[in-house]
């Protein structure tokens, strides 16, 4: 196995891999499944709701997420705003955005101590392949739509720093500088 999943850990900004667009996953095999399982574990350990491959140092088009039910989120929402457990997204593509962009506060496991409003469309439709090689389509709203777009951005080398409102940028200026100096 080329990648040892037990050696993976979450990397933080300004690590270069976070700015590197991920490569398509060509074959969904045991290595990919083991990495996805380890990413889910790391995501839970860090109490996050999503984690993208570049965040564990891999330039792969893959992310995992688990947006829990509760706090007004339900599978019965149309479109759904949560998941009923962890999900793996391989080679995802955005098929459609709906609605005018709305601000909402986001954080990122690779940007400790940074939180700020990001503008995003409220509903998104995405296609992807799961860890068993099955293609699927998902239309999502609420926190799930936000999380999908946030993780998708990671696969393009895009961070919330690039999309935060002007006010959020100002508010986080010192924290960003501290991170840049910490390496
Ligand atoms: Ni993130």
C-alpha cells in the first residue's frame, strides 16, 4: 500500500498541500477505502463535520463528511440538511447551485482559531462516487450544502480565507498572520 493511513494527520495552513488542487482518484481500491476510513476517524477526533484529502497531506479528489442530525437539521428536509452517518465523496463535481448566496460563519480544521462569515449559495447539487465505486447524486441545503461546498473548495486548493467577507477578513487578520509565522 502506497499510503499508510495510520501515519496520516491533519495539516494546518500555510502547508503547501492545502493550496494544491487534488488529482482525480483513478481506482477506488482498498488503499482509498483505508484512507477514507482514517480520515473519518481524524474528523471525529477533531470534532469536525468534514475533512478533505489535502487536509491530511494528500492531493486527492476525495473528502469525507458527517453533518449530524439535530439543531433543526433533518433527513426529511427538502433538500436534506444533514447525513445519517459518515459519507465519502470521491471525484466530486458540482452540478448546480440554487439561490442567492448567504453569509454563515465557518471554521476549518486546517485553520485553527479562525472563524468568519463566508458567502455561499444555500442549495447545491453534487455528483460523486462513493468508497465502493458507486456513483451518486446529492442535492443538499442548510449546513450540509455549506459543508459540501467547503470540502469541495479544499480539493481546488481554495480555503475560507479566500471567500470570507471583508469584515471577517479584518477580524481574523492577526490570527492568519500568526499561523503564517508559526511555521
Ligand atoms: Ni476546511
